[in-house]
């Protein structure tokens, strides 16, 4: 091998390393400080998801809701310190989040294995990935090294989380604001294939869409009639729910998109994917090809999402408890 060729190879290798660590994250971040981190996360997550498969949807939602607000810094996990200090968990969009017990269980084991080393932000991203894999969904690498943030505001969650009532223009702006594309929007919406929707969110769509006691005309009439049998017009009902994907509600596949093409998108934000040429094209392509690229696309968009606004180095901290900032 010539000297010139060796120098070229070393330069390319160095460039690759720089690319991997450009955001401060690394696949081998805990190699020496906590080498069993991924094994522990996977084991605990699988224990929970094997008994309660619906937690997979809950954990992926925690991951999304955390990263969209302030970046992937575990701010969604912080408990309020007083009645005047509402955190992201207090915000209405987060009132139905599920899976916090899984994060806490992983954190507990890691604090025993390697105290004050693994951040709650890294645990969120690992648990979401491991939960989806546990239900035979796609796998993606999770580069690690995130630090936990110290600030969590309910007002920011209200302002920044995409709303189930949003139209397509608003959704595209929400995603673009954090560096995600229109393709990421439609792909990540596909996580609804294993999700549930609470009835109180769609009551106005079923019973008073324009303030005249009517139903959203874009809904399939038969679907709307069925929804009314599962979601009665009862004020204050926060417990009733339905699966968003009625075809294969516990399988991570493309059938959510099939529901949309049948005008059976549960939320207005689901139905809105038909109102943009790019999102509509993607929805229809997955239906026609039986989800030929959905798994790969989802893994790619998740890899991108979990790098939003990460804190690294001295920018944040590693919380001892995920619900509270270190004293």
C-alpha cells in the first residue's frame, strides 16, 4: 500500500468518525462507563411490553413528545415542583402519555449498575426503539450521549406539540420548526398504526363539528356511525378510547395508511395527510405496495428525530431520578 493511499484511507476514516460524532452522540458512548446499558434497556422494556404490548405505542409517543419540545432532553419526564410550576407533563397534550413506569424501571437498574452515568434522555430513545422491536417493528441504531435538561414548561408543550386538530399546513410548520421534513411527518404519523385515540379528543368531530350538532363530513359515514357507538357524547369522559388502526391494531404495519385512504383517519391530523400531494402520495404508495418501505423509512425518520436539539457534554446533566433535576 502506498503512503498516499494510506493517508487517503486515514482521512476518510477520520471524516467518518467526525460525522458520527458531529452532534456529540456516539454508538459507543457508554462502552467503558456502562457497557451493559443497551442490554439492560432491552431486557426491562421487553419485560413490560411482553405483558402490555400497547406500551410500545406509549413509549414511542413519549419519545416524540419529548424531542419536539426543547429537543430530546427528557424534559417531558420532569414533575412539577409546585402548583405554580407546571411542567410539560401537566400540559393537556401530555395528559394521556403512558409508559413512564418503564423509563423509571430502566433508570433504577442503571443507577444500580452504573450510578449517575446514563441520562434519562438516552433511556427514552432506547426504550422507544426496544419497544417497537419487541412487537416485531423495525430496528434503528440509537447513538448515545444525550444529557438531561433542567427546564420543563407546560406552555412550551402546548405551543409546540402538533395538535390532533391541526390541518396539513400547520403540521408541516410544526415539523419544519424542528428540522423534520414533510416525509418525516407522514412517516412518523405511521406510528399511529399501534396507537389508541381517546374519545374526548374526537367528540367535537363526531357531535358538533361546526357548532351545529353535526359530524365532520370528511369522515366515512359508516366509520363515524361506528365511532359514535364507542364514543358516546358524554362530557368529561377521559377513559374511553378506540384503536386508530382497526385493521391490525397491534401490528406495526402500513394499515394505518389504509384507514386514511378509506376516510377513516381518527384525528383531523390523520385525515389531513390526504390534503397535501406529497403526504397523500406516500400514504397511497404504502397502501399499494403493502408497506414495502415503511419499516425502513420509519427507522430513518426516528434516527433523525432522536437527534433533535440534543444536549451534550456540559450542556445538561445526568439526573439521578428522571422526574427531578439534581439538587
